[in-house]
C-alpha cells in the first residue's frame, strides 16, 4: 500500500510540474500566438519584446486622448480605425513630419523615431479639431 501511495504522489507531482512548464512557455499576445518575450502593459501602452506599442482609435476623434508611455525606447503607434469617415482619418503628427489618410477600417503602424520618445508627442486631424498626446516619462 505504501508503494502505491508513493507512486501516486510521484505521478501527481509530475503532472503539476508538466502543467506548469506547459503553461509558462510564453505569454499569449493579442493575436493568440505565444511569444517568449516579456510583456508589460500600462493602459493602452504595451511593451512586448522590447518594443512599446501605443494603441489609439481614430473615429469621431482619438481615443484615448492622453497616453502615458516610457521614454527613450522603440515605440510604434497602432492607429486603429473601424468604419471611420470623419476628419480623424486625416492624421498629422507634426514632430515626426507624419501626414497621411488612414484607411477607413484597419490598423496603421506608425514608428516613432527614438529621438521623439521624450516629452510630449502631439497628434491631430488635418483640421486640428481632434487631438491626442503621448506623454513619454
């Protein structure tokens, strides 16, 4: 009887360790894939594999209007649109000389030069009606 209990305990521990290894193999990202890098998220800014992603939605303005992000690190704005037909799709980011019409629906990745990841980066529609800002700290 003692031998059966020992085998049962070893089997249980093996299952626990195997499950822990299987589920700690990486973290699941937004696309459902597993990545082996570190993921850190604060609000709409997420750091994944050493790159900071700032998610902003353009539709009837920009949301969120203010984002706090880490300074001095590679940063990409993921500008998301979904059936957007207003002037928020005519995006201007003066400090990086970015000016482009966003797709009506989709995601536009905008890389921010490292030298612009300090202080506050402003974005707006071409009519200056709608604004957003990223505060790098």
